[in-house]
C-alpha cells in the first residue's frame, strides 16, 4: 500500500479503516474462543465511518481530487474509536477464566479456612477446660470450708494443749520457751485466718437468713390478708359462701383488681341475675357447673350454685392463673 494513497485520492479513508478493522477481527484468535468485539469509528462531528451503514458503489471512475478532499475533511474532523469487548457465558475463554479465578481463590483462602477451624477448635477446648476447672474449684472450696471448720476445732484444742505445756515448761529452759512461743504465734495466726474465713461464711449465712425472712414476711402478709378478707366477706355478704381458694386468690390481687372484683361479689350477693356471665365451665365428671365472670379485663371469678340455692364463689384470680384455676375446677367435688 502506498504511503500517499489517502492524500492522492487513490484510496478512500473509510475503505482503509473498514479493511483494517475487518482484517484484524478475522486474524484475532481470541474471537474463535467466544470473545466478541463491537467496534465503532466516527468523527467528532458524528459522521459514522465504521461499521458501514451501506456500501456505496461508484458507477463512474472515482474522482481522485474529490476523494482526497473527503479524506482530508474526515481527518481534520478528528477520528473517535470506541471498542466494546464482550465475553459471553459458557464459552471456552470465559470458562477458562472462571476456572482460573476459582482455583486462585481456593488456593488463597483454604489456608485461612484451616487456620480458622483450628483456632475455633482450640478455643472450644480451652473453654471446656476452663468450665471443668471452675467446677473443680467450686468443689475444692466447699471441701476447704469443711476442712477449715474441722481444723479450727483441732487448732483450738492444740492451742490449749500448747499453752498448758508452756505454763509447765517455761521455767526449764529459755530455748524451749522461745520455741513454744513461736509455735503459739503460728497457731494464733492460723486461728485468725480461720476466724476470718468463718466471718466471711457467717456474713453469707446472715444474707441468706435475710432473704428467708423477706419470704416469710411476704407469706405472713398473705395469710393476714386472707384472714381479713374472710372476716369482711362473712359479715358483709351473708348470701354467699367463699371457698378458701377464692379468699387466697382475692388476697393476692392488686388493689385496683380487688375493687373491681368486690363489685362483682356485691352484685352476686344482692342480685346475681344481673351479673354478666362469660361462659359455663364443667368439671371432668360433668356433675358440676361453674360460671366464669370477667372483671377489670384480666380478672376472673368463678362461682356455682349450691343445693340450698346459695352461691359459692370458688375461685378469684386473673388471666395469668387461669390454667391452674380451670384445672382446680376440673377436679372440683
């Protein structure tokens, strides 16, 4: 190809660009393995050079002067080349690249994976050992406390014995006296240490006693509330019978629930027909019918009619105690 063919007008610039790009794409071996190239060439003013929109065939002999002028104009406009590389899925080249990167990452990450597994196993083993150690330490401390109590008694007896010996033998020799004094001092130190440990245990025991006292106080208060409710209800509501389960349940209610619950009790005593009944509850044998009344949304009262047409209030509770209350009714005689 001549060097001045473009400027002489013997060759169109468009034809040369098309020929070179097509030739390159035919000779590129990667195209056979699934690589695709989308090439576009245009001037900065937007004139499309490649791909050819249509092929122009000159019937007349090309005018070299006109061709040279066109080539010059296109060159002065500035050539813009855009190349888009596309690699389709499931082609030889894409599969080879995917396999390469998979093997590369596996090779890099596998040592870290093995290291993490070993570290996790080591931490789990260390944790199990620490749990076992703490368990053994707790047992040892309990045994140590028992041994200290026994040792205290032995030390007290030994101290008394040594003291008596000292009183008897202190006149015999100063050397023996010094030795006995050292032994007594050592025993006194041991006793002080033992007393300190006992004091610590005594404080823990006192703390437990305080907790037990709080529970006893709470239980005593509940019994007191039960007795107060029994006396009040017996005097105020003479048309009703109160089961012990109802009295203890009423004593456990919060004050706002007690107010609403006693309103239902008052209605049952004065005019039971006006009390809204939510449902009937039957026991397991089917020979007892108990009526359920709801108060204060979460409160529950259960009553039944006796043979003498009196009303017995069986249970007063809440939604939280409903399962236990229904189980009690199920075995009601």
